[in-house]
C-alpha cells in the first residue's frame, strides 16, 4: 500500500491515509517501510467519513484507510509485508518557487510556531520551511502566493499563532553562463615549513534540470582523499549562496582535476574558505545568469473575455501555447513568469466580472531577460 496523505487531528495526533493495493491489513500488524528502509507497526485503523472516524480491525485490497501510530512514513512512501518487500512508484514533488519571511509576534508564539510549521511541512511535501543562516529569519517556501496565504491562515486559525509576514518573493536561481577554470595556489609562511596547497578546477554549465555535480578525476593515491570533501564544501558554499543576488546556483558541474595538498587539517580548513572566495571571484568573471520560475497557467473563461485575457497575459511576459473550447467556455493555456502573476486573481475577476477562473503549476526555470534581470538586481542590492 502507499501513503498518500498525512493529517493532524486534535486529541488524536497524526493520521496517515493509505491506499491498499493487495493483500489484507490488520490492526497491530508489523510493516516494512521500504522507501527508506524503516519498520512500522499499525496502531488504530479508521474509515473516514468527513470528520467522523469509524474504527475497524481489518481492511482489504482497494480500501482507503487512515492509520494511527506510523512514525517514519511520509507522503508517497510504500508500506508492505516484510516478507514480500516491494516499492511502489514514488510521488514527485516540485521545488518551491516562492518564499515569504515570517516571525512570531510574541515570544509565546515562537515555540508554537516552530511546532506548527514542522507539522505542516510533514503534511504537505510541497511546503518547505528553512532558516536563513545569516539573519536567523524563518522562511516559508511554497508553490504560489495563495499556497503561502493559506498556510499563514492555518497557523492563525488552527494553531493560534499570531505572526508577522513579509511580502512573497520569487525564488530565483543562478547558473553559470559559460565554462571556465580555476587554478588556485594557497601559500602562507608561518615559520618552519609554512603552508602550501594548489587546486585546479574545471567549471562548466550542466544539462538543464540535472542539478549541481562535483566530481574528482584525480588518479592515484599520492594525495589524501579526506581533503576532497573540504574542496567540495568550498564549492558548495558558493552554490548555496549564489553570486548575483544571493539565490542558489543550479545546473553547474565542477571537476577537481589537479591538486597538491599537505597533510594538515588547519590548512584544509583555510583552503576551503579561500577556495570559496576564489571560486566566487572566478564565477563573476566567467559570467552568471539569472533564472526565474515559469508557470504553466490555464484560464477558463467565457468567450466574451478571451481577447482581454490574452492581452493581459501578453503584458505579463506570457506566451500563449494554445486555446480550445470546453463546452461553452474557452480554455487558454500559457507559460507566464511567476514574478508577473502576483495579484492575477483580482485582475482576472475584474476583467471577467467574476466568471473566469485559473490554475497554475510550476513548469520550468528560464533565463531572465537582461532588462528584467537589472531591475531584480537593483531590488535585491
């Protein structure tokens, strides 16, 4: 069976909704969580009728049940008989494309907010929570403006947490424009033998969507392998913090092909920090370009408003992909930058006297036009 939803209920705790695909499930049964190699035991089992629960002792293939007592199971993971292990196809959740800063209004709300955000992140895999290491601010990340608005409303109504929130911000990304190389030498004379290290790196753009990759092509055992992670951490720190406006770098490949390192942990740590600064400087010279999330937008509208809606989408730097009839309504599909979709629901209602509706989901990242990139850099400067 597969876990497809996790919800928290007052006085009950966390309940995991599961679909049984084969066999029989009984209360108290031991299960294998094969996705992450964990062990689980079924507590109480329920059939859900809206907010009402009907406790049951057994369930069969085709049933949808709610299980209490699962501790290590997340959305999309597989549970099965330990004697017959199997892994069902896992759900893929896109990376968040929008973020918002949040802080509790009082100290009393601080602990409640942390607990509530953890619970909400477990329930919704497309919702992420992180802490900015430099400012200490809590950052909410989600799939859209409405998504984050709902999460803040849940914090207030369900968990009683009063919080101040910042304006939503687009989750831009940065990537390497063209290939380059780094040949960095670290020298420091501190008396005695001094310190010396040399590192050679090749930096190049990776395939779109493949992510960041670090590899070492050094052959032979003349150099201690324990220093490779130190070099990788220096590169990783630049990936995490970006170059232009502080957003993470993506789709970049780094190859360590030359090195001469001493057997000194102190030198290794200093090299990592110096290498990070050298890496950053070289990337600035090689060129870094900004990427923005592009959304797949679908608008359903009566035919009378099609012209105005298409014109509005074009003004938002959108590209119309196609349109078709669905009954008496027209369906317009377009790719639109997320940065230009803020407040779109109000504009759409105004253009169609409340008769049109839209949905959107993340499609891909694309390079930001130069004039728009300059405006974004000025905003985050």
